[in-house]
C-alpha cells in the first residue's frame, strides 16, 4: 500500500511542516522511491525490477537501442547496463545483435519471449502508476509528466 499523508502516523505528521518537506530534491527522491517500490513489488512475479523492465521496454520498442543508448537514456553507468542486459539475455528476454551501422556496437532487441513478458510487465507498471498518481486529476497527471520530461531531459 502506498502511504498518503492520511496514512502517516500521527507522531510524524508534524514533519510535513519541515523545510525538508518542501525540498524539491527530497520530494523527487521520495516520490520515485514510492513509485519504484510498488512497481518492483508488482513486477517480482515476472522476475523483473524497474531497471530491467526499463531496458526490456526499450528493447521491445521499434527503436532498437544500443547499450550506449540505454546507458544515456536511463541515466546509468554503461557497466550497469551490461549487467542488466546480461541478466535479461540469460533469461531469454533480449539478445544482442550487431549494429549494421557500427560493427563495434550491439543493438539490444527483445526476443518473442521478451515481448510477451514486456506486455505483461507494462500492464503492471501502468497499475503501479495509477496507484502512485491516484490522488492527481487527469490534468494534474498530464502536467506532472510534462514537467518531469523537462526536468529529466
């Protein structure tokens, strides 16, 4: 269950008046932790975590990213991406294929099994998103996404 201020223990409610409760970086981190925690919980039966899902999502898309693309877009160190791709490849969800534009580079593509797992995982991430953003109106959700894109990229 995702806590809300109404779920907050009474003895902690006064902390909402602290400077930290109005600190954008703290609020980004707290919101991300709440969302990814719930998403990880929902993805667990599929053997995925948020970062693995993110790589699988892009691998299952029409964009066929390279490992370098994944590292940049996901804001991860390339060595982290290698570990994630290794895991997904071991599970039979993705494969590395030569990039026809650059023989030194590898494209990450989803296997048929990976596409199936991605589709099921995507439904679960949408469920998590709906839970996380349940207190926002449709307009607020759209505005939040617009602002997050500006901040993230």
